[in-house]
C-alpha cells in the first residue's frame, strides 16, 4: 500500500469518534443514572479509560502486522484458534446492527410522529438499513472526507442536544427509579469499547504511524463514547427520560433530532456491517466484499424486526465475557512473549485460559465487585495462561531430556 493510501491519525480519530456517536451509547449511559451525577461520571470515565486502552493496544498489533484484527489474532491463537472469535464476532456484529437500527427506528417514530404524523417502525428500519448498506459499499474508496464531515456535524449537533437536555430539565436533578451498583456501571462502560476489539485492526492496519494508530483510535473512541454516555446520563438525571431525541422533539428541535438519529446510526452501523464482511473473509475468501455487504445488511435489517431488546444488558455482558479473556491472551502473547503461532493449528493453552476467563467473568459478575468483572477476568486469564505455559514448557523440557538420555544410551 502506498503512503498516499495510508490512514492518518485524524482520520482514525474521526472514524472512531463517529463510531461512538450512537443512540445505543446514549441508552447505555442512561442506565447509569441511579448512581447520581458524580458517581455516574466517574464510572463512565474510568470504565472507558480501561476499555479503550485495551482496544487501542489491539489496534497497535494490526498496525505492526498490517493485517486485520482476526488475522492478527492467529499470531497468538493459531490458524483455527481465530475461527471461534470470527464466528462470535459475526454474531455480535449482526446483533449490533439490529440494535442500532431498532434504536434509530424507535427514535424516528417519535420524531416523524410529531412532525409528519407517521408512526411506522418497519419503514425506518428498512430505510436506515438501506443507507447503512450504501455507506458500507463506499468504504473501499477510503474512509472518506464525507464520513469526517458527518462526524464533525454529529459533534456539533451533539452539543446542541446536550444544551437542550440541560435547559429542558432546568438543571435540576430528578430522582431516577431502579438501581445499579458502581461495579455494574463501570462494567457497562468498559464493555462498549471492548466490543470493537475484533474490528479495530481492520482500520489501523492502514495507519501511517504507531502513534496515529494508538492515539487517534484511543482519543476518538474515548471522547466520543464518553460524550454519548454522559448525554444519556444527564438526560435521565435532568430531564427524567433516557431518550434525548424525544426531548429534542418536544423542544421543537425535530429536524435537528432527525438528522442526529440518521447520521449517528449510519456512521456507526456501517462499521458493523463492513467488519462482519472482513471477519467472514478470515474464514473464507470465496465471496466478494460487495456481495457480503449486501448479505449482512439484509440479515441485520431483518434481525432488527425481531431482536429482543429486553436482553440488551445481557448482550453487553456476553461481549465482555468472551472478548476480554480472548484478547488478553493475544496481547500477552504479542507484547510479552512475542510469539508467532500463525503456522500452528491451535494454541491450546491460550484457548483454555480464555475459557477459564469467560467462566470467571460470570462468576465475578455475580459478586458485583466495585472494580467490575472485566479486570478480574483478565487477571485470572493471564494468570492461568502463564501457569499453563510454564507447565507446558516443563513437559517439553522433560521430553527432550528423556529423548537425549535414550539417544546417549543407544
């Protein structure tokens, strides 16, 4: 790839900032409201700091190896070891596509209902799905200036939205029903950037520099996602609602709200579709990108009509339980042991440690620790992996000594 085709740090910043500007992140931020303003902000920022650091480290691997995320994971997990991650990633990306389209359609219902008297759910899903497919089909022409301009507009509209939320609520905190612990809130903030780990190297592999790869991705997602979470948190605290789009519509800002909804959905969801395509190509190269984009756009749009949104939090926990242990093995192997297992079929020790980490995640989740579940699961995964590597090396050394002893005797 020529230098002219390399992706700069600002473009990566805009890409991940745009990916973070989504209704799903606003909705998740609103779930933290029972903590109150101070603890809610701490949970948002601390959780995103942890999650985005891990996310950006994985992106560095893609930059150095010049390969997509899941192909890079073969360095640690082996050729076939990357396949379970690929299958899981396709499933979660289809789930995210459906969730984004559902949130968009519900918000559009509120806006078009007041502006135009239209209250359809199916039509907004189909319309937005079509836009997502078109956006994804243009990705190969570069992460375009159009996307950068859309992100800048989204940020401006987001500021308008935040101002409207605060003014609409009179800057007075309202009691929020329900309850959530600090550890659970922290976990919901960590998981969101982790959900992008299987995709980040799809874009950092073309970065011009390691610094641009790391800081562009980190800053873009950290600022964008934290901003969206805080809008959701403030909406619930000051306006008594978790839907700031509906608030804007009631404040006679229907058309800006309409633009926010559509742009936020498209600039995030096209990444889900496009990355599902690249993940599929890790499994097989038999299909063209354009056909796969159409297939995944259609599947995600169809799923949006039936996805059980009451399982949203469990969906987030599933992502953290699977991806945090798996990529902690990848990071340890790459940055500490500097192994290359891409020619092996499986890294049995790594996959076993990741499986233990997944079980540990759910066990810790029940304990409701103040530090959440991701950090303990990563510590346990790394500890188990180091132990298994030590035992494996001891076994290999014993076998070699036995072979040498037999050879000397013969």
